[in-house]
C-alpha cells in the first residue's frame, strides 16, 4: 500500500495524514524493504520473442 501511494505521487506527509499511525520511519522502512527485494531480482525484457524462435 505504501509503495502504491508513493507511486501515485503521494508525499510522505500526505500518506501520514491519511494514515496517522504511520511514521516517516515506517514509510522509509517500506521503501528500503522493497529495494532489498528488487535488488535480488533479474529483469527480463522482450523474453517472449526469443522463446518463440
């Protein structure tokens, strides 16, 4: 949810206003966690055309 809100252009301040139980540290922790997960992923672009050959 936090990442979706950030992706939609919400600021930390706006997210905290909408969800007062969250802190700036909570939002940063969500972003840090996502970075760690994505860092270990490989991106494959245009794989389907190569498989179909």
